[in-house]
C-alpha cells in the first residue's frame, strides 16, 4: 500500500466523510423532529434534480463501483463492454416506469407502493408483495454491504487487527446514525453527495491511470478501442451465450422494472416529489446520467486491465479485488484517497436508502402507520408511532448485520452476478403479482387447506414459482440443450407467478374485499 495512505489515514478520511453526512442529516431534519411523514416521504417536497442525481448513486452502489470494472476482463458474463447491453435495456424499463407505474402510484396517493396490490388484488396480495420486497431488499443490501466490507477488511480494518464482524457492525452503525431521524428527507441530499463522490472517484482514477500510462484522454480511448475489452454487442453466440444481446437487453428492462419500479427503496424517492410530472422528469434525467455513469465504469475497468498488463501485475483471482488493489497499492496516494471516498459513498448510497425503505415498508405495510386516520391521531399516539418506527429501524440494522455475516462464505464469483441471480428468485413473484394486477381484471380464488384454515392460492403460487425457477435454472443446460437463463430467470419466475394466478382465478371482474 502507498506509504502515505496507511490504514490510519483511510480511517481519517472515512471519519471526515461521515462527519459531513451527519451534518447534512442535522440540517435536513432540523425543525421536523422525527415526524413519520418526513421520514417516509419528506413531506412530498423533494426537488427532482437532486433526486435524479441521488438515484444514480443508489442504483450503482458498490456492485457497479467494484464488480463492473472487475468483470470487464474476467471473461464469462458481462465481459468487455457487454454490460452496456443491459444498460440499454434499462431505458426500456425506465420508459415503462415513467409512463405506467408513476402515474398510477401518484393517482392512488401511495406511501408504500405495495398498497396498490391491496386495492387491486386484495389484502393477501398486499402482505405477500410487501414481504417479498423485504426479503429482496435485505438480500440485495446485504450483498452490496458485504462487498464493501470485505474490501475495507482487506485494506483498512484487517491491518488494524479489527475482525470482520466489527467492520460490518461499524459500517451499519454509521449508516443508522445519520438516517434514523431524517429518513428519506436526509437521504435525498446525502445520496446526491455520494453520487458525486462515486463519479468523481471513477473519473479521477481514469486520470491517474492515464498519467501512469503517459497518455491523454484520446490516447486512452484509442487504447480501449484497440484492446480485447472494447466489444459491446454480442450476437454470434446464440442463446447459450451469457452475453447474448437479446438476453442482456430484455434482462436489463425487466431488472429495471422490478428493481426500480416495483421496489419501495427506489420508488420512495420518486414518491417524495410534489407530483408525478416532477417524478417523470426525474426518471428521464436519471436514465440519461446512468448511461454515462456505466460507460465511465466500464472504461475504467478496461483501463485497469490494460494498466495491469503494461506493468506486469498479476490479476487477482477474485475480479472484485482488481480496482481496490491497483488504486490502493500501485497508483499515487491521491488515487487511493478518491477510491476510498468512492467506496464509502457506494456503500452508504445503497444501504442508507435500503434501510429507510425497509423501515418504511414494515411500518406502513405491517404496522399500519399510514392509515387514512393517521392525521387525526393524538399526540401520544403519534409519539408512540415514532418510537415504534425507531425500534423497527434498529431491528433491520441488526438483521442486515446477521445476513452479511452469513454471506461471508460467498466470494468465488463477481458479486454483481450473485446479486442479480438472487434478485431473479425474490423479485420474480413481485413481477408476477404486479403484472397480474395491471394486465388483467381477474379475481384470485382462495383454497381451503388444513381444516378450517384458509390459505390464499396466490400464496401457494408465490412460494412455488421461485422453487421451480431455481430447479429449472440449475438444470437448464441439461434440459434445454445448453441454454442458460442468466438474468432472464427473473422473467421466467415472474411468468410462472402470473400464469399460476391466472389459472387459479375466477374469470370475472375483481371487487376489493375488506380486510
């Protein structure tokens, strides 16, 4: 490691950065106390330009910051610039969100987007949808934090003899401290800062690599174009190729719809704006910036491999370690500093909003804190609600810690693939539920099992679909002549859920039931 960038120096950088986040939290929550309305939706007063920029950081997270550059030269899925095929698919997904989902959510005046399932399908669908979000987001946030924690452990806390569990605990405690009061109102501003730090870190690392290679911007573009890492479109390999254009493009669209449009974490920021027109502007600006952000990180990945080859560095077995290894051990201290800032920004930008969204969903969807009569509650009841929200916030912080420790055994492949594969199983039922609600007017029947216990058929379908998907995905090469689903397992999972609900429905218009 650079002598001028010791573990103690890195800890100092993190401390200063954290102090800035706490200051933002204090300023944004001042005068609001810890009101649930401010915590959940920031009073629906968030400015759309800030939300758009902040959402870029939340979407990128540590996965893009480390795994996408590492995957460029690792071979297999997402090699070279093939990930841009997924990013282009994002645009189709964002178009659907902006023109279909956002107008619907604003028309219904939702705090939790899963309240739509209650109004359209019924209370059981509502609870199941919210549960699958909680499960999906816990897995996703834990993977992202795990990625950052292992890097911190390798380069910072490990040399200081701090165990991995303590590294994770410190990270989560810091996030909790600046989100527990302001919630989404604070996150709109902290995520904007963190997005700027992430993009600045990537851009400055490219600059430092250019200096090391003694070339300018045009020279770096030429190096990438003439390298083995510049291919974007993959049409030749057919459906057995994990980088096939059509697989990647449509996977990107579906991933966007479910991991943004059907995700309380991402939609909570959109719902914090005054009206859906501002939310649509946010989605358009966000989409535009996200394309260039991903292009920047892919270019960074190509340059990292080109630099490693030019100076004779051994490529780490785990591709996720390439960027931190070069930034902290081989480039000037300035590169290490901006990498640390970018890494911490990546960790916080995804985890802080995830923790807030988990708390919001549980409080609204399972504890009923956003009922229409909430405004009429007396002072004592409102205080009790705020106290319950605080306990829920602490509970999810502890749960994230437990799950990250459980994930410690995972590390033999790029984290981005693990993240999206997990999302394919957990977000699939959500995709099927919303598709059923949006594109049919059918009513789901209930079945009676175990004597007088009534079990809704949709629960059985939503449990069976991920299990069947996992089995088919594991056997697809054998059963489907070499075909691998990759990210398309999400579509298969959602389709199973949709068809199951249709098969178990009454063919008549739905009429909402009372709980």
